[in-house]
């Protein structure tokens, strides 16, 4: 005996399944099985998540790619990009990869991270994640009374010099994509002193807003130590017009940190430095109002808040790759957004 709603279900009920050029009649039970199978396939697809979902200008974001193996069809390559910069995915737990990306300081509206996966079978899969960017807030002004030489327009020769120096710094960022991350511990602040100027703050010289501060300033007296934020290779040591004596460190994986206004660099280009190593001394070289350390960072060519590197924590990048992921060759190249 049947009871409940099943007693009223017509046993001859069918669904019509349309296939291009044909109509196929299938039973309700078969239709339900097909629907469940389709849903399961969708649930097994790759997923990309980004944290935070509404990042600040110049933020470092954390991306997690989940891509389970489907019927032994494992991942052989991953290509990704965001804001025109490559994403470098590193295996985490089985079926999961992690990367960081950068939000340009002048970006508004939205930003898309795009990843292309290729499997052993040759099949490719594209996954995307969209970030909502808040409207750019006006910079919080930090009034400074300085000599008029700081506010006068640069002459053509000096402007050309500054442009060349900016291009060299940009090139260091580009080359940082050529090697994998060289660190296995979290980033450190280069000084333990008080922060005197935060990332993104506005510079108000003699009552006029002239620029946005794209670094973090640490208090310091001339001759006090400056330390490497993490392991890396010294990519550039020079004297710049605006930044004075500089040291740029290539940490790999697209990450560069820079140390400005030094009284004396203690390293040379090509040196491999360790996390916390003394690389220079606080100074007042370049276009500054007094001694301090200006600490800057880039992800590729994008200037980012260096404190976001510190906030990543040491567990974000694993020190070793899971055995299930060691066979995957992760190609670092750009993918269209």
C-alpha cells in the first residue's frame, strides 16, 4: 500500500529533454538523476576567492584557488592576473593554491582577478573573482611648513632625472616576477620605532596639497639601523633625487621593498640578505624635511602599502609543497582579465 503524496504521483509522468535537433522523452527518476549529476559537476569546479572583498587603495589581497582533481584529471598549469600583474599561485593543502595580488592606489569601481587552469587531459577552465572597490577617500592632510624649494616645479633636467629613476624602480618591480618567493617567514617592519606618516596620507606643503604619501615613514635619528623586511636579493643601490640614498630588495614572487633617505647603505646590488639583516642607516638624504626612514613596497609595478605585507602572517605561504601538488608545473604568465 502506498501512502502520502506518492500515492497521487502519476506513474506515467515524463519530462521532455531537448537536445539540439531532437526531443528526448525521459522519466522523472532519470531526470532527477541527471539533475543531481549536473549539480555535482558544478560543485566540483574550480573556485577563486579574494580577501578582503572590498580592499583599500594600494592594498595587498589574498587569493585562494580551490581546484579538486576530477577523475584523475589533475592540474598541470595555472595562469592568473589581476590589475595587469601576474598572480603566482603556490600549492597549499591538496587541491588548494594561494597567491597575493595588488590593488592600484588610483583604482575605483571594480577589479577582476582571472585564473586559467589546464588539466592533464588538455581541458582548460577559467575562474574569476570580482572585487568591489570603494570610492577613493580624500587623503588626510598632514600639514608641513617647508622651504619653497620643496614646492617649486622641477626644472626640465631634474624632472627627466626623476623620470629615469622612477623607470628604474619600475623595472625592479617587473623583474621581481621572474623568481619565486624567497621568504619562508612573515615580513618584518624595518624599524621598531613610531610611524610618523601612514600610507596614502596627503602632503600639505605650506597650505597646498601636493602629493599622496605612498609609503610608511618611521621615526629615526641619523645613523640608526634599518633592517631588511625579509629574505631577498638586493636589486638596486643608488642615490635618487627625491628618495636620496636607496636600497631596493627583490623578494621574488613579484614583491619588492624599498628603503629611502638612508645616510649610508650597508649592502650592494646582488647581495642576498636575510630577514632582519641590517641593510642601511637612517638618514636625511634626498628631498626631505628631516631624518627618517621612508619604507615603500611594490607588487610588480603597483605601489602597495608595505604594512599589508606584514599583515600576511608567516603561514600564508607554506614552506614546503604538498606531495599531491609537487608534480604540477605552475607557469607564471599573464592571463586576460
